[in-house]
């Protein structure tokens, strides 16, 4: 028996089959369709070629020529209030849960509430952020200044995240793990900066040594621990974002305040001359991620625009934060 198919029907069958066979990359990264909090201002960074790297103690930043496409980057570090907005929206979308976890620091072991990814959240099962941390201990076992606690708490009676102190709403979120920074970015369909993007933005288009308004560094230009290594300020802590002058791209606190997570895995030998839009998606033997910019308790060498640092994804204490980019 001969059966004649309608040509239009054949086209529809082919289109349906093709659409069903697409891989997961065709699914939008942001199923929540959430918009960035209106308080997050993005600055446009033009495409360009620059010299990445410089002389570092670890000798891990060779000077290479790197070309980048244009991108946008948040003018300030993500704040406590902005992260709380994310947490409440993500909790409603069943991306996160609050659970007790065991943590360890130089003062010993303790139990603390933490936020963990669940369900369809990126890196489900991983800890995003510690809650209500009492300040922790320094590496030599002394209690941290109380202003270094996590200012985000979970209200069990209302099932909402809230600030412990409204005066800290504009302070950079801290105690955030790499997974917590990445989840924030994915929730809003943006990204963490690549290491190259971060350094290009930090240099302000003028190849600055320090990511300040004029490339020089002083305590009036950034929140850091001074220029003499080994001298510790027991009263040091992060401060409200934007407290110091912006660099030529209009970016605040690229040096100091809190370390900023980048998207890349760390590799001392990753960069080579003449590369375009580099990003290291391959984990090394220790699977560390890049963090940049120094913090309130690090000395001036860590604030150099080309200084490199890294840490494990599950690290994140009172001087770890982030900013986001939109490509």
C-alpha cells in the first residue's frame, strides 16, 4: 500500500525531531529568569589588547599579550543586601537549604548553620555560605574582630534570610565559598570574571600597578593591611563598598576590602603570549580557583594588579567575596 505524506507534515516532523535531539547546551542557563538586583551597576569595559602579568613572589605571572572582547563588570563588590536578595529568591525557587555543618579553624571545631545548594542549583550539595559566624580566629589562634562575622542569618520563624545589622547592608558579602559566588552568577545568568578580565579591569586601561584611581597605593586609596609585612591590625575589617576612589574604569575596591573569586582554575603555567579571551576550565592537581585583589587583612604586594592567588572552592572566610561580569 502506497502512503503519500503531506510535504508540510514532513517538514514539521523533521523540525520536531531536530529540536528533540538538541543537547543540554540549548537549555537556557537561567531557568529562573531572574533579573539582577537593580542596585548592581555594570560598567562597560572596551575590548582591547594589554600586557598581563608582572613580577610576583611566586614567579607565576609572566608578562604576556592578551586580547579581550568587550564585557561589563559590576562597579562594586556584591554586598550583603544583594546576596540576601539572591538567597531569598533562590530559597523560594528551591535552589538552597539551610543546614548545620561542622567547621574547623585555628580555634578548633564548631557547628554553624550554612547554606547549601540543592535540586537544580549549580554544584548541589556544596556549601555556599556560612551564616552568623561569630568572627572566627586568626591563623595564630586569636579571635577575629567582631566586625568580621557573617552578617547574614536565617529567620526560622519566617523562613527568610535577613541582616543581623542593617548598618552592614552595603558591606561586601563575606564567608562566601566559590560555589556560592558561582551560584549567585548563574541565578542571574551572568558570570564570575575570568582572571584576565579581572586584571584588565583592575589596570584601568592604563597598565596600573595597583587598582586605584591613579595606580599608586596608600591607606586613603584602599582598605588593606598596610605596606609592612608581618604587622597585623587586630581591628581590621571590611568596609562599605565604594568607600575609596574608583579606578579610571569607574570600578571600586578592585584592591583590598575582600578577595574576589574568579571563574578560572589556577595554573601557574596557563598563560602564553598572544592569547584571546583566555579562561582556564581545566582543574590542576589541587583543583584551586583563582582569587584576586587582596583584602583588608593582606599587605600591599597582594594588591598588585597582576598578583595571583588561589584557594580551594570550599574555602571562604571573613575576607572572601566577589563581583560579577556580563559578557
